[in-house]
C-alpha cells in the first residue's frame, strides 16, 4: 500500500513537472484565426524576407533583356 502511494505521488509529480514545462515555454499559437506571438517575441531576432524572386538568375535575365532592349533602341536612332 505504501509503494502504491509513492508510485501515485511520483506519477503526479512527473505529470506536474510536464505541465509546468509545457506551459512555461513560449511558442506561437493560433487562437480565433490570429497568430499570437510567443512570450519571448521582444527578444527574438527580426527576420525580413523581401518580396520578389529570390533567384539571382531571374534578376540577371531581366537586366540582360533590359540592356538588349536599350541597346536596340540606341541603334535604331
């Protein structure tokens, strides 16, 4: 009977520690369609991803096409 009580107390202690660990960590949550920040959002690094294609090849292709168009317009004049 004493062993069973110790086992119940240890199970309750482990469950309590797990519950404290889960509730004390900061993570984003989605409530009512809103994404709420973590508890540590003031200390997080700011991440900025500019809009547009990230491939440099695409940008080079656009610049080359613009250059060729300008060159052709200069030759026509």
